[in-house]
């Protein structure tokens, strides 16, 4: 069939219709992608009639030859009419073949309906869809190699190929252009660059998170060390305050007793001066000496107690310093041990990943080698079977080297007269 010109293309949920001109007669073709209910047949027929009327009423505007239009961006994607028609015919056959393949693969369609059952049920009952849909929603990173994800990827690739081929076919048929194909290619390149940029950003963010975690650990250790030192200073100050309060209470008691003793002494002195007995004077002198000795001994005892307390305080301070140094040393040891263990764990994880990749590569190599061996074995057996059949055919039909040789004719005897 020679299609001189495509007049219009109409698409809907029911399928696609194409109006083209053969000679002077317009022809309308319709491709239904799904079964149409009886109630919608009239509506679809009206749409097709309107499309045909638009196509028949379309008139090309003629541009004078002396008027030169400035080139546009779409002119870069323009093709000659013959080239675009040939490509459109090829793509039309391709679309029909892809549609046949898609309709024949019932297992994939059943699987896609089962996997999209939630979306279909939500669409049936009118559940509103979210405005922003995350592509990674419902994707488990630990099961990327499962059959479900592979089937979804296969279906998405098929839909994308169908969309690209249909858009290219429409542009070639209507506008003699392949701009939609160029747009799809540019979109794919942009997505590849965007994914590479996302991978680089993810690597940078991982390094930044690792540095931030390391700095956080260092700050935590520093804060703990400062807190330990501050607690030690606070304990020292508390001890000094307790010692000062004890000394103040001892001094106040001593001053009170001393004032009381002096007051009694003055009273007694006045009494002695008034009475002036010699025995009393001697008695009080001895008493004063005894009090002075007691005072000296009490003061000596207090000094001894103070010195012992100071020695104990010094001993406890030295013990505290030694314990703090031992604890700091133990903390440093634990820190180095943890760092070494972390480095060892990272190296082991890298080794495990490397071995895992090597095992996967080895399994892939063994599978490819087994497939190649089976293919060679199958081809060899097929060649042997074909060769044996051909040789048997030649033997049965007595052809080729198995053709029976003709017996040589005997020379006629000459007659002598």
C-alpha cells in the first residue's frame, strides 16, 4: 500500500487512529489497544469521524518562493518527506511487532497486575495519589537481584521503548521530524549524568559523616577528660573548705575559753588584791601555771591533729593523682585498642567484599564457560546428525560419490570377410 500523505493521528485510551491519503481518497485506520465497552463505541466512532473531518478539511498554506523564513530549532531535526515516510513505515511495523510481543507475554502481564494490585485497587476506589512519588519507595536494597525487581525493570524498559518508538513515529508521520527521539536521548543522558552526580555526592556525604563521627568521638573524650579534671578540682576545694571551717570552729572555741579564763583571772586578781592573802596568791600562781601548761599541751595536741589531717589530705591527693594518671593511661590504651580493632574490622569488611566479588565473578565465569561448552556440544551433535542424515540420504538416493558406476561397454568384434 502506498501512503502518499498522513493527514491526522488521533490517540486515546481506546487506541490510535491514523488518517492518510491514497491517491485522492482518504483512508482511516484504527488500532485498538484494549477491549472497548459497548456504551463507548458510539463516542469513539464520533471521535474518529471528527478526526476524519479535520483531516479532510485541512489545507496546506502555500508560501511564496521569494519569501525566506528564518531557520528555527526544529528545522535541525527535519527530514525529507521520502526518508521520513520510509522510517515511519519501518517504525509502524516495529510498533505492531512490539504490541504482538507484549500481548503474547501473558506471564509478564499477570505478574505486573499482581505487583501493581495495590495501585489498581486504590485507583478503583478513588484513593488520591501522593503528589510526589519516591522512585525508591518499596525497594529493598538487600533484594536487588530478585525476580520481581527484574520483571518490573523489564516492563518499564518495554514501556519506555514503546513510548519512544510511538513518539518518533508520530513526529516522522506528522512533522517529518525526529525531535522526540532526540529529546528522549537527551533525557537519558541527563539522567545518567544526574545519577553520576548523586553517586559522587553520596560518597562525599559518607566521608563527611565519617569525619564528623570521628570529631564527635574526640570531642566526647575531651569533654570527659575536662569533666574528670573539674571533679578533682571541686573535691580539692571542698576539702579545703571543710578544713577552713574546722579551723575556724577550733579557733572560736579557743578564743571563747581564753576570754572566759581571762575574765575569771581578772576576777580572782581583784579578789586577791582586796584580800591579799599570801596562800591564795601562791595557790593561784600554781593554778595559773597549770592552766598555762594545759593550754600548751592542748595547743600541741591541736597542732598534732592538724598536721596528721594535712598529711592524710596530702596522701589522699597523691593517691587521687596516681589513680587519675592510671585511669588516663587505661583510657588511652582502650582508645588505641578500639582504633586498632576498628581498622582491623574495616580491612576485614573490605576483604570480605573483595572475596564476595571474586566468588561472584568465578560463578559467572563458570556459568558462561558451561553455556559455551553446552553450545559447542550442541552444535557438534547437530552437525554430526545433519552430516549423518545427509550421508544416509546420498547413500539411499545413490547420489554423489555413492552413485553406481556404469559398466564399460564391450568393444564390438570385427568381422573379417
